[in-house]
C-alpha cells in the first residue's frame, strides 16, 4: 500500500511540475508572432474544439489536455475564451481513439522526457533550452498521470474492487456511484469501463450497467480535476472548474436519459449505441463519444455566456488583471504611429502601478504578486515594441527608438521600486527604524505623485519643477543614509545593510525618474500628446 500511495503522490508532483515548466517556459518564448499564430489556430470555438479533440486523441486523457490548456492560459498564449472549447473537445478525442485503437502514452511520455532532458542540458542556443523544458514539462505532466494510473492499477485486482462492481449490478444508481469512486481511485476511465465490458461479456451485468459505469467514471474524473484545480488561482482555476462542471452537467443529463430509457422503455442512448452490430467494446466507445453531447450543445453555441458564468464564481486574479495590457494589442501594429501612441499609454499605466510598491512598503507587506504582474506587463510592452520594429522597419525609427529607450528606463525603475518593500520587510521592530521607514516611504511617495501629476498634465513648467525636485531628493536621501548609519551600532551589520540597500534603491529611483522626466519633457515639446485613455 505504501508503494501505491508513494506512486500516486509522485504522479501528482510530476503533474504540477510539468504544468509549471510548460507555463514558465511558454512565458519566455511567447511573443506577438506566436500569440497571433495561436489565436489563428483557435480563432473560433469550432477550431479550438477541433484542436482539443486532436489533443484528446493523442493523450487519451481529457484531464491531461485540460491541464496543458491551463498552462497555455497561464503563459498568455491563449485566452480563457479560446481555452474553453479546447478543454471541451478533449473528451470527444478520447472517445474517438478508444473507438479506433489504444495508444500507450507512457512510451510517448518517456521519449519526451529523454529528448527534453537532452535538449535542456546540451543545447544552449536561444530558445532551444526553453523548447526542451516545454517538451520535458508536457512529458512530465503526461507521465505523472500515467504514474498515478499505474500506481493505482493494483487496486483494480483487489477483491473489494471486483466485489464493488458485482454489487453494482443490483442498481443503476449504485453502478454510477461505484464507477465514480473506482475511477477516482485508479485515475483512469479505461480500466473501469474495460472491467465492466468484461462483466457484460460474461453476462454478469447488462449493457445499461456498463453505460452507467462510463457516466460514473466521468463523474470520478470530474471530481479529480475539481480537487486538483482547487490549488490553482484565477482563470487557471476557472478553466479547471469548467471542465469538472461540464462533466457533472453531462452526467446529470445522460443519467436522466438512461433512467427514461430503462424504466419508460423509450429508445435513446443504449438503443443508439447497440443498433450497430460492431461488438460491445466499440459500442461502449460510442457511448463515451455521446457522453459529452449535452455540454457541447450548451457551450459551443454560447461560449461567451459560459465564460461569464464561470468567471462570476472564479474570476481572474488581481495579478492577472493587472498584468493584462489595456492599450497595446497585436492588431495595432499595422499603423506605427498609433501603435506608439498606445505603447505610450501603456507605459503611463505601468508607471502608475509603481505607487502600489510604496503602499506595500508602508504596511510591510510582500510585493511578490504585484511584482509578477508588473514584470509581466513590462515584458509584454517590450515584446510589442520589438515586434513593431520587425514588422515595420524604417518607419518612425527615431520615435520608436525613444519609446524603446524609455521602456528600458521604466523596467530598471521597477527593479528599484520592487526592492524597497523587500528591504523594509526585513527591518526589525524599532522606533528609530520606524522613523527611517516612514521618511523613506513618504518622501519617495510624495515625489513620485508629483511626477505622475506632471505625466498627466504634460506641460513644460511641470516637468521643469519635477526635474529640479528629483535632484534635491537625491541629496536628501544621501543625508538620510549618513544620519541613520551614524547612529547604528557598528556590530549591527544587518541593520547597516538594510539602510544602505534601501537608500541606494531610492536614490536610484530619483536618478531614473530624472531621466524619464527629461525624456517625457523632450517628447512633449516635439510632438502632440497622445489621446488620453
């Protein structure tokens, strides 16, 4: 039993590591070109559903496709609206491959681990290591699911497992419950259904019981995905919950139809799958294909309504909302001047977010979530400007270079702002240090608010005042550093380090703000201000 539990835990660990590797390396590789390509491949609900069907046929696991889709969503490669049909199509793909042939994804996962590991460790060219890590992540995810299934496989040979299936012959509802419980334990639909087919072939159970095992198996898989998705956040959790609840919805509808067929003798699903004389196994594969019809009929005609419903219960996280661009978009690259105006507006927005770092420092809170959001947004602006130059070489070159240089300053400025709450969080409770913290945060905040006001008004007098203010503040920060170091005991190296690092970061903030002030002032004098968003 310890081996079974260890194998299942190891599989769960590989599943989450695989998802993390895939998402993080997609973030590195994803640019406007790849994002546009992904949008075209899943440009409508039916194309996305088709790709999900293909992925389900390849992996033989709709939960695996769902978690891969979640990783793509977290990396920004696809939107939630594109992810819903992909996750929905996976179940149909599993049914199709069951109808045609059984493929061992364990071998595929092992090849992926081997090739991915070689690429990661042996190829250092740009992009290759990330591609290798992505392949390794997908393989780890698939192998994690395989490990869970194989580790739990011995449970299917246990007397209680087989006794449970035999007991289920007494009731359709009991067949549903046992199918769900056993699938949740062994983490695979095929063993439960195959055992049910074997019982039916031996005339121990009827076709209706086997169909109910299928419905119960999807109920068990839905519960499994529900449990695993509870550790996720934002739209990633939303997509996992969608897959689970669309399973539950189909279970409710199909179970009701089965009861109508059995007790009211109305020919429905069982009659449809047994009408073809193709053998019990293929007939049950058809039952798997038909299982998802209720969800498909609801979701595919109205994907926006479905997404709005689930986003109400599991909304995007604040980190996702902040990191999502509000102005720049891939379609804007056709007009360079408009694209640069939008980049300017996005830069103004991201600068406004830096005030939140000071709020975190004021209350001594961790700024990790904010840092992730801001860095993701800055990376998207960098990608946008880089792709704009590639698609439109020679157009508005000087202005593009100016905006790109400003973006570098904004990125460096973020590094200094994010360092302030990180350093102040390490300060011990002390009255003198509280005074130091207040002078640092309030002084920086006051100067930065004046800078943001000048950015909003964008007139020469405001910029001139800000430029003078930033120079004065740097001198003030030097004085604060000297004063606090002079009263700090020489043996208190931790306190000295925090004082030096914090004041250095703030001094760098004022230096970079002075550079940005000159940059914005010069642009304001040469060109009209972009239309405010």
